[in-house]
C-alpha cells in the first residue's frame, strides 16, 4: 500500500515538473504608468522644464550661428567646418564626459557645465552686438560649447535616476526624449523668427538665459549630488565600459549608431545653406527650413 502511494506521489511530481511555468505577474500600476506622471516628482519637474527651455535655446543658437557664418562668408565650406567643430569635441570627449559624471558630484558638474555654456553664449552675444565677431571666434566658441556639452549630457542623464523612483524611471526617460523632440521642432522656427525680428544678438542672449535657468534649477534641487569613489582610473573605467559593450552586441550597435550620428553635422550645415542660396529665403524662413532630427520613436503611451 505504501509503495502504491509513493508511486502516485512520484507520478504527480513528474507531471508537475513537466507543467509549463507561468511567469510571475507584474504589478500593472508600475508597468503601465504613464510617462507624464514622472513630472509629479518636484526635482525631476524642475530639471525637465529647465532642460526643455535650454534645448530650445540651443536650437535657436545653432540657427543663429549657421546664419551668421553664411552671412559673413556666403561659403558652404565654412558651414562644413562649423559642423566639424561640433563633431570633433563630441568624438574626443564623449567617453570622458561619462567618466566625469560617474566620478564627481553630478549636481556640481552639471552646474559648472551650464555656467560655462552660459558664458560662451554671452561671448557670442557680446561679439555680435559690438560687431567684433569673426570666423575664428565663432569656431572656437562652437568647439568649446560642444566640449562642455559632451560633459553636460551624460551628467544630466546620470542625474535623472536620482530624482525619480525606479518605477518612474522609464517615464522620466521618455519625457526627456519628448522635451528634445519638442525643442528640435520649435527651436529652429523660434530662432528664425527671432533673428528676423530682433536680431542675432537676441538669439544668443536667449540661449545664455536658458543655460542660466538650468543652473537655477540645479541649485533648487533637493536631491544631493552623488560622488562615486571609482576603484579605477578614468581611462581604465572608459576601457572597462567598452569591454562591457563588446559583450552586448545589440547595445553596442545602438550606441555605435548614436555615437556616429554627429559625424553628419558638417553635411547638415552645408545643406542648410540651400534655402538662402537657391530659394532666396530670408531670416524668418531660415529656421522653418530645418528638418528636426529624430532620436528614437515619438514617446506615446507609458
């Protein structure tokens, strides 16, 4: 009798082990959270609003710089060199920016980078207003802005997980993409209208003010910055990151495409001379002729 009961239990165990496993259910309250709900967190809301304004100001400044270079020279080649001044620092300091964000206080790093970008935009505004602007000055300011931008971008992204809980992190990243897309669409149009009605100086001044707004938002954050004590040096940390990517082909491909995207900057700058050269477009139509760059799908839903 005992043998029969043991056989029945063993048969039940075999059937239970062959039964397909049902994955655990995920709480729908977290998995289906709408992206905009990340804005209910005060610190993220402050930084997101300031970055939306700053990204718009950056697009306004890029329209103004390209217009000014083409006005000074009328040569598309000079626009290509302008794009190269943006691409080269991104290529050289892209990895270093992530290392700086990991090894130093992120609030302080972001604040200092915004102050530097503010001063550079203010220099362009002053040179333009005093009619002392020159091509070398524009190229130097553009290269320095791209350098500080290579530090500010990773630092800002690394700061976001500190401002929202883990359940809202996906929504926060989606809202960041939305802010970039809105700025990419609205910024050039605003820049063209501003240049046509007020002038180049006002466009540069707006960009400087937008960086100041980000700096004030960083100062108002209640979340303290984090200093990560890295067990290895900066170069070793960057090399370790590349080794990790080598073992993740999908992630490596995506990041490689995104990293090489700025290489088209010289070509884009040259193409943006077309509205003026071939169609006689004025300042007001200049910004509207820009085609916004897509950076991933439009964020719809959670």
